[in-house]
């Protein structure tokens, strides 16, 4: 869109995209932690029930990523509207 407009987009759009990417990385990290902790508990012969802290941290990260997704979709739609010819 920046190439089509021949000018940079608003700084808030870049910020929203950065927060969205950060949210994706946080969700990936929380999911990896959950998998590692579950496999560690299983290898020690602990009961199969999951630790609520891992699930809660993952749920919080997904909620934050969903909010960032809505924001970035709105910002990209606005940027598209500014890019299209009138």
C-alpha cells in the first residue's frame, strides 16, 4: 500500500502490525511452554491433568492476540481505503 500511495502509511499502522506480530510470538511461546511442561510432567509419571497456570497464560496470550488482530484488521482496512483511487 505504501508503494501504491507513494508515501508512508500512518505510524499507528506500523505500531499495530508490530503489536500483532508480538502477540503471535507470545502465543507461540506460551504454547511451547505448555507442551514442554506437559511432557515433563508425563515423563515423571505425574497425573495427566494439566497445570492451570500454563493454560491460563495461553488463554491470556490468545485474548491479547485477538484484540491485536481486530485492531490491525481495522487499520489495514483504513489504509486500503486511503490507498484506493477516489
